[in-house]
């Protein structure tokens, strides 16, 4: 998925800008973040599939699916972000590194799931104009 690759590029870019050293806890934070990004994409496409089953047109199903998944994605990411802030505040050394990487990854994941994936799906729907959503 292009959005997942972009998510990873954004995370690495921000870590590079911060001149952060990538340690094992940092890699764990990136892996956790990518897992959450995959979960967000699965959630979006499952919601789109549910909308298709109700008989909506392809474009309406995509729009409704993204709207239905939005709150769930935001809730799960904000909850994890709160945990990362707590880890940063109370943690030391490597735990703080994990928390920083996780926080950057969560923000990047929300950006990629909410904006990038939606833009790519919208572009596909407008350019190909499929009658059926290939989900």
C-alpha cells in the first residue's frame, strides 16, 4: 500500500530532522505504528465493504465508509498517543525514545490513513469511475 510506504517515509524524515538515533525501542515504535496504520486501512476498507452491502453506489459507499471509520481511527490513535505521552513523561532513556518514535508514528499514521488513503481512493474513484468498489 502506497500510504503505508509514505507513512514510513514521513516517520523516517521526521526522525532525521530531529537527528534522533534509531534504537531497538525506536524500531519497536515504528513497527507498532505500521501495525496501527494497517489496522486503520483494514478498518476503512471493511466499513466501505459494509456500505456496499447496503446497496449504496460505489462513490457513496467510499464516502460513507471513510466517515464511519474516522471516529474509530481517531479514538484509537488518540488513546495510544496519550499512552505515549505518559511513557515519555514518566519514562527514562530508551522508554522516552520509544515514546517519541511512537508519537511521531501515530501522528504520521493518522495523516496517512485519514488524508493520503482517502485522496488515493478518491482519485481512483474519479479517474476509473468503477460501478463496483474493488474491496
